[in-house]
C-alpha cells in the first residue's frame, strides 16, 4: 500500500516526530476493542467527515485487505453525511478509485 506524498515527506523530513506519531498510533490500535476491518472503516468515516482525503486511499486498501466490500467503504465515507454535511462527498471519488485500483 502506498502512503500519501505528504506522509512520505513527514517520514523523511521529521523522523523523530514521525516515530513518535507511529508509536502513538500503534498504541491506540492495540487499545482498540474494534476488529481491524471495523477500525479501518471507522477511520475512513472520520477522514471523510474531516475532509482529510490524503489518507483515504491507504486506509481504503487496508480495509479492503481486511475483507471490506466496496459497498462497506462507500457506506463508511457517507456515514458522516448527517453530521458533517457535503464534506464527506469529496472523499467518494478518492475512496472508490483506491478500492477499484485506479489510484496507481
């Protein structure tokens, strides 16, 4: 799976901060009661709701590798529609292109 250009620059240019970030993310992952597929779908929903689409392809591919269907990814993106409004719609093409393998 490929990471976003922004995250690649973060890893390269700020390795100490990136290491701290990754340790925190791994600790949160270990503390989660959610199975990996559900966690990825929830994270996709959060990314879509906040308009942060740069991480969507990575997490869509991770969710897909955990058995998430295309419809589950679509539903995750749209989950925040009532609370976040149309912001989530901007993540639809990014998510579906990643799922369908069109992001490479």
